[in-house]
């Protein structure tokens, strides 16, 4: 298989860090460098794949606390959504803000960036072939919090609705290991995830509030 994806659990908050890229061209990016950056880089080295940059789903500490360590080892760009760039100012010289729908080439693989606000203003997911890395937007049978600074439950509703309209066979790779299984599919989430089953915005907001 040409597409390369490796899922690694790191840190005390059960974060998933991902390596996504082109197996044949031996290039990949690291998604959400946090916690055990050296271990993740070593995994890429074992697979004989060069890490050429970083993708950020959002700027919360537990997803970016490894950026300084990452940039000491890797001379590459940090790709984020334009609406999240203001929260990543310490790394502005290496930052490359992108917009919804843009495609990031890694080797000959293209990663499509989907802007999915709700957890934060610039939260984004990464779609490549039959795989979706969803950060803290969509979890297995859950979704990200909307009560932190920058969170917006109404935006989250529309972001989840957008993801639910993707092909049901797409494999879901969430930002945290909060379930018995590390992956799911869009089809399974449409069937089991209560946040994807609310018929309208009002019901979604009421459900999130617990009433």
C-alpha cells in the first residue's frame, strides 16, 4: 500500500499522534506533535520514512506541547488552519496557515484539510484516501468539548454534520484513545454515536447541555 499511516498513543492524556505520508517516496508528516516526540520520530526512522513537517488539528496544549522538540529535529513547516494560527504565535516563523479544502502534498499523497470548528475556531480534520484523522472534533461514540475558550456548540453541530456526510467506509482515527477500539468508521459512528444522531441544531444543543 502506497499510503503510510501509523497511529501511536502518547502522554498522560491518551493522545494519538499520527504519521501520515507516502510509503514509496518515504516521506511523511507528524500529526499533532505532543509528548513523546522522540519516540514517534524513532518509529518513522524504523520504517525508513523521513518526517518532513507537522500537521496540527488544533492548538490545545496536549496536541502541540512537543512542537519545540519537533522543530529541533525536523526542518519543516507546521501546517494549521488559518483560524487557529493566532493560537500558535510562538512558532510563527515555521507556521504555514492553510484554508478549508486545500490539499497538502506529501510525496505523491495528497492530504485534504477539512475545517471543522466547534472544539476550537480553527479545528481541522485530515482526509486522505479512505482515512480521516479527526483530532478532537469527532471521537468514537463522542465528540470534542465545546465549553473551553473558543469552543462553539453550534459550529460543532455543523462540523459533525459535514463529517457524517462522508463515505461511510472511511476509517476514523480520533485524537485520543477514549474507546475500547482505536479506530472506527463513519458508518459505525452514524449508527452508534449519539452526537451524529440528533436531527437538528436545537436537539443537538439540548443534548450537549444534558436536557
